[in-house]
C-alpha cells in the first residue's frame, strides 16, 4: 500500500510523518490482536465513562481506519 501511495495511485491514502493514513485517520494493520487492544483500551480508558457501543464506534472511527 505504501508503494501505491508513493506512486499517487490511491488518492485517499497519505503518508504523514511515516504513518499511513486514510482520509486523515490512522490505518490499523490487519492484526486481530492490535485491533482488539485498541478496542479494549478505548473501552477501558479512565477518562471515559461507559459510552455505549455506538458512541465508542464513532469515537474510534474518527481516529482509526481498518478494512
């Protein structure tokens, strides 16, 4: 994907500060453990009261992207 971004063939993706982004959201690799950890960390955060699944989804969607 990085090669495609560098060639300019995928305009919705970009590399900023060495990080692959999709529409300005951090791309998360296809690693089930990493995705699970992101969900767990977001859910268990000390600054978050239990927001419900819909609120948590929209909060995560604004920062992360995965297929």
